[in-house]
C-alpha cells in the first residue's frame, strides 16, 4: 500500500477541512471585491444586507452559494454581459461539492444513510474530498478507497 495510513478517511477529512478553510477565506475576499465593485457601479445596499449575504450557515450553506463574476474583457468585446460562476469558491474547491451534498442529503432523507453512518467512496480525486467534507458536516464518517496503482504524487498531494 506504499506506506499509506490505515485511516485514509481521517486524512481526507483533515484535507477537506483545510481546503474548506482556505476556500472560505478566498471566497470571502473575492466576494467582498465583488460587492465593492457592485456598489461602485451605482447599486446601493445597506450594511446589514451585505453582512447577511456574506454569512452562510456552516460549510453546507456555503456550497453552491458562489458569486457570479463579470468577465469585463469579454463583456466589452462582445457587447454582452458575460458572467462566470465561481465554483472554485465552494468550500471543497470544486463543483463536486454540489454533487456530494445532493448524494448525502438524498441518502439521509431516504433512510439509506443515518447520522453517524459510513459513506464509502472509491476515488482519489475531488469527489472523495467533497464527500468527506459533506459527510463530516452531517456527522457521518467517510472511508475513501484509492486504487493501488494511483500515482504516489497524487496520494501525497491529497494528504
């Protein structure tokens, strides 16, 4: 097993927490820049509305609530409003956060998964990170199984 820990889910959860922290910090900064540019373009809003729009209810509330960012150069060149959804600002840094949230939410609602239950994923990528993060937020455990032939650089990068 290339000297891997017997607790891969713990490693993934720690990685997901670190990614979530970094993602939220970056999201906060970029969203603040977005709000400042929005306000300077003639739009007004009260400070309390701005504070409420920036506050999310935990990691789960932040998933999918990523800003639209105007691509100025393309908007000017085309004469159309060109916007990009900043999915990289999800807590796990990936659009896969949305998928993981729906998978776990539906499993809990259907009774196929219970709080404290175990989510098992066969992956070595962003889906595993997202599932581990969402599972932890719901109070579930997550066990990630990676293939033996996974590149050691990829395994090291996920620790």
